[in-house]
């Protein structure tokens, strides 16, 4: 009987949390409409989501496998692109 290595489980959980945070931020980014009456509120919410996603990604990078690391770094690049695009609208 083999026991799952808790380190591997933590790696996977950290990666999944980072992925979820990224997807949440991406989904919010895609729904923002710059001429919406709630744009300011939406933008503040997006910034919070992006910051949270960055933190989750940083945590996951500490324990990530090589494959996960490449995906996490892509998440970071995509988040940075979102921030750049939003800042151009402001």
C-alpha cells in the first residue's frame, strides 16, 4: 500500500488555488465594460482579484513541479497583460 506524499498533495492544491485565482481574475477582466456605470467598482474588484491571484501563484511557485511552474509563469504574464490593458483604459 502506497501513501500519497503530502508534499505532492500540497503542490497540487497550491497549483489549483493559483489556477482558480487566475481564472477568477480573468473572468472578471472579461466582464468589465469601460463605459459601465459600475466600472470603478468593477475595476477595484478586479485589482483585488489580480492581487490575490498573484499571491496564490507566488505560493504555488514555491512548491511547483517544472510543468506547473511553466503554467504558473504564464498565468503571471497573462495577469500582467490584464493590468496593462486596464491601465490603458483608465
